[in-house]
């Protein structure tokens, strides 16, 4: 119990002052890093190309928008029933067959 009645000494008060100075220093460093990031971002932004002008924007083709392709496919029957997934070279057919009428 005798230890709880010790008087406050200089080193304890100095440690509070040091921690306050340390917090101020950390705050200054954080502000400096944020300002440097802002300046770096602005410089990077000025190096980017300008957005395209209205005459440089993409235009629709002369025939209008391209239509959708409608396909009806017949399901392929499996040659053999296995638990293994088939590789592309094991499948029948030579690609897709377009069943939509010509335009």
C-alpha cells in the first residue's frame, strides 16, 4: 500500500509531454503524406489524355443497330454415359449451325 502514496515526479510529467509531442509529430506526418498524395494525383491527372470530343465518339452503322441472332439447336446425344466431363475434341459437330433465316 505504501507504493500507492508515492508523490508524482518529473519523469512522469515529462512522459505526458513527450507523448503529446509524438502525437503532434504523427499528425504532421499524416497531413504531409495526404498532401503529397493529392499533388501526385493531380499531376497524374494532367498527364492523362483529354476525353474524346463529340465528333470522335462512336457512331451507329449506316444500316442501323445490329440485330440479334436467334438459334435453335438440337441437343447432341452422348455417345457414352460417363461420370467424366467431355473435352471439346470429344464432342460431335463442327461448331454451331445457324438456323435463323438469312437477312
